C-alpha cells in the first residue's frame, strides 16, 4: 500500500556533496536497510524521506504522491510517517502513555479511542505494565520501545528507524531485532532501517542498500550482497574477507608470492582475488595452494586461523571442532571453495572505511 | 515557497533585534567615543589631556585600577578554594553554603557598603568597638574609609561572581582527568595543584577578570564608602561631573567614561576571545558526575573555616542591615529600649518610597519580560537555526553587558534626549532600555543553555507525529525550557529592580527608582529607613531564590 520512490536524489551542504545521485523504488511492505560506515550519509537519506532535510536535487514520492521536489515540499508533520530516532527522543516531561498518545492527540482522535489504541501499541512492544512510568524510570531498551510504540500508534504508511538498536547491549539488540520484524509483519508497513551493523542488516532486510561516502555501492538481497558483492568495498564491509593480489593470464592467476591457481573467468592483468575465510578449506594432505598455519584461535563455534601464504596472512575459519587437529607451524594446503575476482585498481579497500 | 517564507522570518527577527541593539547600544557607545575624540577642529586628544591634568582624576583612575585589581586577586583567592570545597569535596552542608554564596550574587552590592559602614566605622563601628573591648585596645582596629576598606567590601561582594564562574567550570570538567592523576599516584592535594588548577586556569582568569570589571564599574560601594573618606574612583567622578550639569561637565564625564569603557572592553575581549576559546578545550561535553574528594580528618576543621567565612562575609553584614532597620538610636546597641518598627512602617506607608518601588517594579518587569522574549528568540536562532548573522546580536548583547553601567547611562543621555530624533530622556522607557542592555546577557545565557540541552530530535519527533512546529514548540520545547525561562526572567528582573548606578543618572522627578531612593536615604536622611528598604530587598532575593529552587527542583544554578 505504501511505496517510496526516490528519483535522482542528491544532497549537498554548501559545496560538500554528501549524497550522490540515487534513484530507487522501495516497494510496499518491503524492509529496506541502509547500510554503511558512520558518516556515509544514511541519516541524511532517512531525514530527506522524513522531510527534515530538503534534497538538493531530485524528487521523493510516497505512494506516487510527490512529497519533495524542487517545486513542492510537504513538511514532515503532513507526511504520516513513523520514525524512531537514534537518540530515542522520548519526551522526558511526559509519561509513557502521553508519549505514545501524542500522535493521536494531534490527529484529534477521541479519548476512549486513544486509550484503546495506545494500550494496543504498548502491548505490541511489550510495555503494558510501564504505562504510567516517566522516561527516566525506564532502561534504554524500554525507552527505545516507547519510541517504537509512538512511531507505530498512528499506523503510519512508512516507518523510519535510525540505528534504533545501537545503544543497546548485545542480548537485547538481538531480541529487539525480532520484535521489530514481528511488528512490521503484524502492521504490514514499509520500513526503512538505518544501521552500520551488517549482521542486523542481514538478519532483517528484504533488500540492503550499501552506501559509502554518499555513493550507493549496491542494492540487493542479503544473499546477493554477501555472495555477489558488486565491488571490493561491499565485499569488505559485509562479512569477513581476504584480498589476494595476483596476475591473471591464460586461465591462471599467479599470486604475488609465485603460486598459481586455475581461473576460468574473464578478468585479465592485475586482479584481486576475494575469498571469505569460511570458504577456504584447509587440509594437511593435498590441495591447490600451500601455506603455513601460524595461529589458531578457539572461539567455540568456530576455529579462527591465520595462514602464512608466501608472506601474506590469510584468515581461514573452519568449524570449532577442528581446533587442534593441525598444529601451529605445520604446512597446510588450501582450497578456495567460492571466490570472486576483481580488477585491481590499486586502492586498498581494507583501509578506507569512509 | 514555505521554506522561503520561513527563512525571511528568521532574517526579520535577527534584523529587529540587531536594529534595537544598534539604536540603543552600538550607536550611543560609538557616539560617546566619537565625542571624546573630537573637538572643534576634528580629531583631538584635548579632552583626555584636560581631564588627566587634574590630579583628582588621575587619583580616581589609580584608585579604580588599584581597588579593582586587589579585589580581583583576593576574590579569586577566596573563590577557587571555596568552589572546590563546596563543589568537589564532602564538606558538611555543601548545599547550604552553595545557596548562600550564590544568593549573595543576587544581593545589591551597596547593601554590603551599608553594613560594613556600620561595622567598621573608625569611631563607632560595632565590630571595631567589640574587638577593641575584647583585646583591651585603646584604639579601634579598622577604618572602613580607606582604600583597604573599599577593597574589603568590593571583594566580599564580588567574589561570588568568581565563585559562580569557577563552580560552573568545575562541574563541567571531565573527572577522568583527575582520576588519571590519582591512579598515577598523586595525592588529592597534589591532584588539585597539578591537574585541576592548571586545567581550570582559563576559567579562573575569566572569573578574575569578571570581578575586575564589575569592581571597576561599581558605583554604589565607592560612593557610599569612598565619599566620606574622600576616595574618588572613576565612576564617582563621572557621576560628579554629570551632576555639575554644564556642557563642560558632561563632556568631561564622557571622556572619563570612555577611559573606563576602553579598560572594560579590553578585559572583555581577553576573557571572551582568549580565555573563552581555551575553556572550550578543557571541558568535555558529557555530563558526568564529578568525583567527590573525601576530606578525612580535615572535614570538620574546613567546614568550620567555611562557616566562619560565611558568618563574617554573609551573615553578619546582612544581620547588621536588618538590625539597623529596627534601631532607634544608631549610637547605641540594639536593646529593647532602642527597638522600633517605625522605619518598617515608613517603608510601607511613605508615598515617596511606594512610588519609587512601583517605578522599579514596572521598569524591571517590562525589562525582564522584553528581555526574556529576546532571549528565547536568540536561543532559538542560536541553537536551532543556521541563519546567517545570528552571531551578530549575540556579540552585541555580550558587548552591552560588559559595558560599565555609568557608560551605558551616559551614552543614552547623550543620544536619546532629542538630538537624534528620539527623546525618551526623563521617562521610564530609557531606564527599561538601559536595564535590558546591561542585564539581557544573564537571561539569554540561561535560556540558551537550557535550549542547547534539548536534543533537536525531541522536537522532530513531535513534527513526525503530525504536529505543526508551533504545536511542537508548545507541547515539547516550552515545558522543557520553562523553568529556565522563569529563572532567566528573574535574573534580569532582580538586578533591574534594585539598580542604582544607571538610575542615578537617568532618573527624573517622576521616575525615581527604589535603588536611588535607598541611596538617598542612606546618604542624606536616615540610615534606618535605607536599611529597612535594603532588608526588604534581601527578603525578596531570598524568596526569589527559594521559588527558583522549587521550580527547578533544586537544579537552579546561575
Ligand atoms: N547539517 C549538516 N551540515 C553539514 N554537513 C552535514 C550536516 N549533516 C550531516 N553532514 C555531513 O554529511 C555526512 C553524512 O552524515 P550522516 O548522514 O549523518 O551520516 P551517517 O548517518 O551515515 O553516519 C557526514 O560527513 C556529515 O558530516
Ligand atoms: Mg547517522
């Protein structure tokens, strides 16, 4: 019922361009995540959809109605959007009930109706027993749920969330993820979610938009973002990855250390082979490439290893049970199960996070 | 379209405030400076030459610099340890002491002069006589009518300015700086000396300079204490010259005022632009709870010491003034025979006093109300917009407050009596404008700091909930800043209400103020009546303090 259309959006502050041209349609009931390192422009993007910032160029439509364009601007209070701010923005002088009831009061809903709907909203964020508390009597997680309840109570067309879980501890963060997902399913709304946490993005989204320095790198499903990253930045930012430099010619890639492996792709010349640690098989008897195991860390669910590959250190992750099977200092064989080859443009993508 | 309108709305607001300040602040000051440097044939230093060939004026300038300088040094020497003891240690009764010292800040300084006059009069001063009896001396110990006496009263009434500035900086200081010193093995005293003091140095210097300017611009104290001892200061000379009434007198006053203004502006420049910048580096934005130093076996002795200080500097003077208001014959002690409520009766019945009180009430209320409206607008412009030029009124307001009262009043007299199309001389309006220019800054600071503590997302949350910005302001912003708005209102109201210096220059027969009336009674008619008025003002200050503490749930601090 609610789609968001972004047409040729850009945003500059003075002569600093923080969002480069971007067009996309967010479908009805879609869970879209804006993912990127901090300072890349995620909040700015979200605030343009909310109407707190005006795009420098371009047009925003909600349900095919223009809300922002060079000739037209609908202020945030007329957009019928729910939003959860990074700092919660729970009003300290109102109790939980009044905070959540506020959007309905503005709409002029009748008192009994307000009471009913606030109770429902608090129910769905598991806060019913705190209805009369003041915000300073609530924990961070509870305040965050008040903010969520307030954003949902008027059944908005669109819900915007700006790093809503970043201030919570790890356990609470995980359970809130599912609660937000649950709420979205229940209310059937379109969600735009901002985070710099890739696990969060993977776990919740229908589609992820990866940003860097105001430039959209890739728009895709979580699986594709992970398995077919569009470039080295995405590959590096989402998940763990090894980058190995080499030369590609005649169906082989020769690594800087001298070893080589066969390659059937179309890239030639200087290349970078990107391979995720869990996609490398490490054995002692035979394989395609040779190296020396230098360290091995037992993390419970996995065995996190470092292999010296002709002077480059490669990270290899195998199952936790394999810990101790190979001694540090032994020679090992490596096989790459799934990998990507990028043209080498000379930029070190492991160092530039915005 | 809407956005455009909104922008021009901001511009209009800034323009209006700047216009007000330009007409009533910048223009008069510039005119004053212009006048003092021009003669019949253009630029000249004639006026300065003439003024400073009088030994009297040289003396006055020297006295001003000397007394203000000494008050600054003593004031800081008192304020720093006091701020540390009250703010950062487990001293007994910290809250009480803090309230007491902050309250002194709101008391008119001339009350101190009245009290110490009674206590340390060289012949009959109560304290003098008592001390002489106690030690069996043939002569009284102290004489208030000296430079030393002047410094004493200035110090005891201006150290709270330093106390408040230093306390505020101490509260904001990142406690981990001190913790790092302790973990490195430094004792609490060593930590104070090697970390706390150096880190706070810019604030301490700023506090000292504030005391200096305030003491140098003070008129009430030197005129009450200096006059009998024939000690002139720049402020008393200026007012003497104005009272001469002639054109020449006025132009001599102008020249002296410009000297004072130059001193004040240099000091203001140093403290805002040099110390102010450094201050910024030392404090962290986090509002962390300062760690409390345990005084151990020093706790009781130090509490006693602070109590003694409070007794001598606050309680005894205030009590003296209160007691004077009940005394029939000032030559005798206050016994039952010598007790009277006559002067309190006068306070509540004499038309002259009631009329002047009404004038003060009206002009202070109007100044506070108009001032707080400007403060709110400024707070909004400074913290919520990026409007171009919003720093200009901010700068002008700071400048106005840093200008000595005599200078403001004189500049207004010179320019607002019809010569330039505006004639508001002899009206309450000119008083109100003078008060606003002098005291606006306190109100503005209070509201701005409250506003900057409200995260903008709180207001945005109201917008996204569907509220128009006016509604959001009403429902969210206003309730949150209301206590500060009230506090800011009183911070403009109180000093305006009992103002003496500017009122002395600006009053007319119909627009006398309570401060002026009190001064008149004190110097010419009846010290007891003056004391009754002063005690009334003290009570008002106490009530206002209590009210503000209630309103802000004990978090009120200047
Ligand atoms: N009001 C502003 N004025 C100037 N620059 C801004 C403003 N707001 C944000 N920026 C800049 O825009 C960039 C993107 O900011 P933001 O959207 O907040 O990033 P994110 O939310 O991804 O951390 C940052 O470099 C930031 O410094
Ligand atoms: Mg952000």
